[in-house]
């Protein structure tokens, strides 16, 4: 997997509010959710805690690709697109359990493996 460009990595560290996590079902119908329990795992992976997924989980398990859209504190938009892995155990899952607030169940860790990155309409990766 390619590494995130430095501009995206810095923007991620300066993000505000929840991210929008989007998947699609096997008929191409999109599903978008707000997600607040998110973290950068490494320079090519964003983790979203599955605390209350329903359609999102079904889409991931059916092989959906996905995207994460976020804003910075300076109101600049960034979008990350890629494949999604779903972990119920292992290193990524254990990492998620460390930062996911204890009041949330943390059923699994959804990992967006970034294959493309944009700042507005400009492709950065």
C-alpha cells in the first residue's frame, strides 16, 4: 500500500469533528455514516471502530470499498479511498481497543487501506 502524502498526514492530525465513512452495498447503493472513533494506524491505514455498524458492517463483509471524508480546522476537505479490512482480533483490533472509549463496545476495527487521496478535487495519491 502506498504511504499517505505528508500533506494528508498533517491534515489528519489537524482534523476537526467526525469523519464521514462511506461504503456501498452489492448493488452499488452508498451508505455514509459519521464516525468519531477513528485513528491513523500507520501511514497507509485509517481505522474506524465498529461500535454500532449495521449496514456498514454488512457492506464491508460483502467486499465493499470505501472512503473517509474529513475536514481540517482550517475548513479544508480531504478524502481517502481504498479497500476495507475487518478485524475482530489481532494487532489492529487490540490497538483500536486501546483508544476506543470504554463506553463503546468496539466490536471490530474497520481498516481503510488507502489507495487514493484527494484534497478537494486535487488528487494527491
